[in-house]
C-alpha cells in the first residue's frame, strides 16, 4: 500500500474518484490554550496493489510530541479496510476523508496525525500549534 496523499485541510471531497482538497495547512495559531479548532479534514489517497488484498485495520490518531493522543477516549479511530482488486488490475486507488470537528489542543507544540495499517504507522502528517502573544498585531 502506498499513501500518495496524507494532508490536513479545511475541506476535502471525493468527486468521481478524484481527491479534491481545499486549504491544506500544517500550522494553527492561537492567542491562548487550550484552543478548539472548529473543523478540518484529513485527506488520504491510497494506492493498492494485489499484494494488499484482504482485510485490514486502518487507524487514525492525533498525538502530541510525547505520543499522547489528543483525545485518549476516542483515539485511535480504527476502521475496517477490505481490499479487493478486479482481476488483472495492477493497482487501485481509493480516497479516504476523515472530518474532524471541535479538535481541542491543550498546549502549543508539535503534533502529528498518524495513520496506521494493521497497527504499523504508514503515514504521519505534522501539525504545529503556535502561541501568539496577546499584544501581537493582527494580520
């Protein structure tokens, strides 16, 4: 399995097999912590080959620098991924989109969104939370 795209964005959609991504980002600025980011999406594009055929577990977890999940109660988010390619197909692509609402970050620092397949990390997308001083000019 090849992860062709793993990006955090404002919005993503699958449009007739095409992955549409708007507003890709890796940094959020906040004047205070904790801070809640209202909505975003993780957009994934997977390229699957005959060797990937079968049933798998796909997991998603947002973790801080220490590896602590952002939401210990609900992460990792794990789902079933069944892979079956048409006979004779050399590859197959699939777009997966995970929408997040109300992500709460307790502190500034570096985080990452880990994507696992059968318990092994196959992609890691970084995200940085930056504290902006209260007296900093607004952009």
